[in-house]
């Protein structure tokens, strides 16, 4: 394997497909969103993306089997609407700069092959807040941008960077004449963040009229919030002790001098 | 995108053109100088340089649009003089060694294609001083070097390194039989330095008889100087406090022992 | 040398061969196991693997001669059983990500050329224990996995990573339709660990009915255990002194305040 | 420039040439030795080696001219003996692993083209000593090794690594059927070490019966020794002060507790 390549092992014939991408990144927002879509929609896995730019280890899977790190494409037949879905997530981002560009390129070639109309990439946007996560959008055309803002997204600030595959797909999409947009959910970023993923999915649902129940994320969100408040309490306690220690030292200093 | 490439989207027919290059580097001297030239001369953007060796993120531009990191070429029609100008600046230097050589190579191919007579590269030269920044010059031929020294530049010391695209273009230019020179403005280097850029532009103006008003940089220079003196005051205060703390500790030590 | 390649310098005609691989890694488990097999079986060296992704130094060998870092293939003619053996070990793993994939690819091409039926890779699994090292197994097919568990190995946990050549060979083997399994011996990992190697060899012996005397490892195991207990005593002493120092400081603090 | 290449700008017809290589490394032993040979023998520069794996800066040379980092080949016509000399030194080693292998490969291709009979590479061997530096040797054939030991060199210990171009040329030489040896002069390694270079040159002189006066190195050796003893005094003083500080603190501690 000298280059990134995509291997299709099931034949799919998507109708006006939309490709939605979410690789691991800040708060795992994209990966959580895609995995939830796959599960809820019972999408069918049909292709793998392999790359020599992924980390050089393999993972033990079920029953002692082994597999390379990879990305996976899933297909969802939309019986009621006009757009079928291709869903993509994976184990890792590329570990090299050249690999980042190569993977985004291969994903766009694959999109052309399947006559993808629109690509949506999902990521996280780092922010410290307890509010419901907002969703920022950037896009390759005003039409698709407007569709996202009508769905509840806020236009990204000029100058913001979008790092990794989610960003490079948009940057390279114009050369392939494919419309693309990126949805970034607000997240603290250091823990898996299903709340940010839900915000992004709400925008997607509104944009494309998916029949999608988001209640399945609630349990994960409650768990994640407990984890955050536990970490915050630990941090507060640590800060308090540091303060105590400082005062104690002040007292000693005063006593001596 | 496997390699660096340049995409021209407007047709230009430059007459005896000079290419002036300034990518981000020490004090952003090159980038500030080129951007000022573009603005003052109302130069026309006509080509982009893309590279898989730039950092792997994209930037949100105006109105939520997205673009790859890139370099941009601008064209200025010189109605009164004999040399049209091509101006080049961009978002970033290459992130890999091989990319640094590749980008300089592509810029020289592009220069040959447009029959560029002379290439000027601009950078910063790190120095701690409050004086008006001097400008150092190095060049591929004595003629062009002399022209620069007549314009107020000082010949660079033997053994000085010139890092990045500004340097490699000169190093590789001899293989393409193109004259090239590099102008380095003195700068502290850690903040954008419009004063160093003005010094460089003064040399350029004298060398090529540009009709160029540099007063437009004055406002930026005043702002930059305020920033520097604010940082210097913070640093002085910090040094003073450190001194106080040290004396205080000396007193305690003396008291105890 | 632009790419990894394998140079055969002796002609071998292996019958239904099994390839057993063990490059340096955690506790040198794989390398120790392979070297012991080579020595006990008097296997014959017949090929080298070279790569520009190995570290850029050479080693002085016997009598002042010099050699590149490399991997070495050995051949063992199995006079009594049905599977001949190819044994592989070397000086180093690849230093680059792309090289890791390239070396595993070349090893699989080589295996196809010699009609290898099964590949066994050997590595270490980090754990802090004084018990007899367990052996974990992962494999590309249930049959070969079962054979290993009957030989005493335990199925690896789902989600465990297997790093480096030992892992990538398994990950890439499915594309070449070669069965492969990985045996990981438990090891602390920071010292050469012949005990872990013996555990792995016991599984191999049981799996393939090798006539293999493992007593030759006992001396090395005794030495290694002495080294470990010496290091543990040093560490305990260091921890005790740190504790003393802390108490001493507590006393002073109390006295002063 | 996508790859390392060598550009010849003067026509030379060497007779049974020996190539002697010395790039920057520990104590600059190789570079100092080659530069001394060039100067004493008035060798003629005839070729440059360029590589995109050298660091990405250029150097200002005399009179404000600029040049890429490079290696340089020199030719010396041996009027009295049977072997002409090719001498090679340069600004830098490769900055990437692949580049290290590529540069050694190109040097061997070049050697084949000019029918080089023997290659000598020169480097440093790190050791803390005030004695006259010994010279270690490793080689691709016993004959050439013996010649070096007769000239005063000591056979390198088995297992020693030889890092960089000096080592890889030997490792790759066997594939090109060229004899090669490496001479390593003992050096502390952190300062330019003309004494180590002289030891190496003494061996070379004895091996090939060069008419070579080494007295020209004496001045540099005296300077280097002064520098070393100055640094040693500074270090001793620093150690003494640290000791004083420690005792002072012990006294205070005793007084308080």
C-alpha cells in the first residue's frame, strides 16, 4: 500500500447522494454524530478507506481478529426523500501533512464517482461554555450556506481555521465542482461530547428533513455531563488546596520575618 | 493535489516583469511590504499557488466561504516605466523541507514562463534595536547588488543564512538563469513590523523608481511602536518585581542565619 | 536504495513454509524468540531485507567490517514434519510511518513468492507482573486462532492495538490471502525479557509440534530476573530516601512555625 | 530539484582515484581534515552536490552573493604516485532519513562513473580524553582494513554505530563493488577538533604515502586547546560555586533545626 485507497466490497447505487463525513477530532463531535446516524438509520457498510498515513498499528477486533486502521463508508437508502446518504467515519486522521491532503483528495474522487451532490463535514469548535452548543457553518457556495443558517447554524467568523479532513475537503472541493459545507459544534473538546454532536445533528435534520429521533443521544449526554462536573469539582478542590497552601506559606513567612 | 502547483485564473501579459516575493517570516516584513504594494498600486490578482506542504487546515473567508492556504500572485501594469510588476505573498511557508525546495522551484518555473527579468525576495533580519531599521541585501549578480546598495541597502555579511522561500529562490535562481536579490529589513521579529517593511520599500522605490507614497504605513508604525513600548514596560515591571522578590528573600535569609 | 527490498543470496525451496517474524520491540520478545529458534534449529541465513526507512547508521561487525541495518531471513528444513520454517528478525523497526507500511508489504510479497501458508508475528504486551508471562493471540482467521488457544494462548481483548511490523503484517495479510497470527508475550517491556520469549515459544511449540528444547533460555532468564530485582531494590531505596527527606522537611517546618 | 544530484562544471580525468569524504559531524573531524587536504594540495573544485534534503536556507557568500547549501568535490592530480584524489566536503548532512540514504547512493554512483577504486570516509568518535586522539577504522574488505591498521589505526569494536553519510557510504558500497573504509578520530565532539583531524590525516598519509606537511594544523590545535581549557576552567568554577552554595545551605539548615 503506497497510497491511500478506497475498497468497495458491496455494490451500491445511490440516488442524488449526500456524503456526510466525521472523523475523530475535537470532542469527537464528527465521529459521534456519524455513528449515531449509522445506528439510527441502520445504514449499510459498503467500502473502506486505507492509508499508509494512518498510525502504524492495527486493532484487535471481535473474537481476536485484527484489522488495519481505516475509514468506513455506509450507505442509507432514502425511501421517502430525494437524497440517499453516504456516511463516513473512521479510526484516525492522517499522521502526515501530505497524507491529510491525499485522504481529502481520495474522498473527493470517490464522491465524483458516486455523483455526490453535496458533502457535509462535521467537526468541533473549541469554546468554554455550559450553554447549549451552537453550530458554526462554512461552505463553498452561498446557497448551501443559507440552507444551513435556516437550519439553525451560525456563519463562521472570517479567519477561523478548520483543521484536518473536515476542512481540506471543503478547500479542495471547488476543484472538483462539488458543493461542500462544514458544521462545527461548540465543545470544550477534551472529552467525547455527544451534546455538541446533537446540536450538529439538529441542523442536519432541519436542512435535509431527515426523519431522525435524537432522543437516543440523551443517555450519553447525561453521562458526559456527569463526567464534566466530576472533573470540574476535582479542579475546584485542587484550586482550593493550592490557595490554602499559599496562605499557609504566607503565614509562615510573616512569622519568620 | 500531490505537488505544489500554480493556477492562473486571469490572463496577464507582463512587459519585462519584476517579481517581488514576500511570504510570512520574521516580523512579517515581506508580507507587510507586498500587501502595501498591492494596495497602493491597486494590483490585480491573477494566480494562486497551492501546495500539499502547507499546513493542513483551511481558512473561513468572507461570508462563511472557505479556502485552502495558498499564495497569491498580483499583476501591476506600469504605464510610465519599463518594468511591469508581479507581486507574490501568501498565508504560510511550507511545513516540510522538501516542500520548501518544491515551492521555490515552482515559483522559478512560473517566472520563466512569464519571462521575469529580476526576482526580489523580502524578509526580516533579527536584531534588537530602536534605530531606523537598516536593509541588508544579497544577490545573484554584482550588477543587481550594486543597484540595491545605491538604493540604500547594505551588503549582507558573508556566512549569514537566509531562511525559507526568500532564500531558496535566490539559491535556485542561478539554475534558471534569472537574476534575483533578497532584501532583509532589520526587525525584532516577534511582532508585525511595518517600520522594517517601510525601510525595505524605500530601497525598492529607489532601485526601480516606483511612484510610491509610503505615508500610508505611518499609522501602522505608530500602532506597532505603542505595542512594543507597552510590552517593554510590562517586561521592565516584571524585572523590577523579580528584583524586589530577590532582595526580600535576601533579607529573610540574613535574618534567619 | 529508494525503497525497501529483499535480496536473496542462497537458493531455498521451502515446503509449505511458515514464516515467523520477530523484530525489536517491547522487551525484545520477538527478537529473542527468533534468535533462539535460529540457534536451536541451526537455521540457514538466505536473504536480507534493506530499507531507507531504517535509522541512518551502519554497524561495525566482526573484524572491523561494516554493514547496513537490515532484517535477515533464515531457512529451516523440517525433515520430520510437513512445514518448513522461514525465520525473520533484524536490527530495527522502520523510523517512518510510510516505511512501516512498506516493510510489511515487502514481507508479504516475499511470503507470496515462497508460497508461505501461515505467518506468525511475535511481540510484547506491556504489563507489571511477577507471574509467568501469559501469551495473547490475535489472528486473521478463527482456525489459526483456535490452534493458538489450544496451544495455551489467550485471545486478545477487543480494541487492543498491536504496534509496528508485527501488527501491520496481520492487517495487510488479508489483501494477500495469507493466514497470519500474532503472539504477544506479557513483559514489563523496558529490559530484554527471555521469560516472555519462552512463553511465546511454548505456544509455538505446542501449535506446530516443534521438537524444541527451551532449557537453553534458562540461564538468560536467571540473569534477567537478577537484573530486574536489582533495579527494583534501587527503586525501593530511592523511594525510601525520598520519604525520609519529606519527613525531615516536615519536622523543620513544624519547628519553625 | 526533486532529488539529490551532482553537477560537474569542470572536466577532470582522474587516474585510479581515491575519494575521501568528510561532511560536518562530531568535532567537525571530517570537514577539517578535508579542508586541510584541499588547501595543502591546492586541489581544484570541479563539482557540486545539491539536495532537497539539506536544511532550507541559503548562505550569503563573498560580496553579497548567495548560494544553496551543497557539497563540493575537489580534484588533485597526483604527479608522483599512482592514485589521483577526489576530495569531498560540504555544509551539512541530510535532514531526513531518506535523504541520508539518497546522498550516499548518489556519491556511490558518482564514484562508479569516475572509476573510483577506494572510498575513505572520515568522522569523529566521541570520547572524553586529553591523550592524543586515536583513530578507529572499519572497512568493507580485510585488505584495506589491514592497510589502515598498518598506518596506525585501530580496528573498531564490533557493534559500534557509524552515523550519517560516513557510515552509509560503507554500508551501501558493497552493492556497487567499491572498497570503502571509515576513519574515526577520537574527539570530545562539541568543538571543532583539529587534533582529531590531524590523527586521521596521519593515518591517511601513512596509508597512501602522501607528501603532506601537517604542521599547518598546529596553530589551530593550539587555539582549540586554549578554548577547551578555558571551558574547563569555567566549568570547574561553576562546580565550585555550586558546592559552596550547597555547604552554605547545609549550615543554615543545621542552625535552624
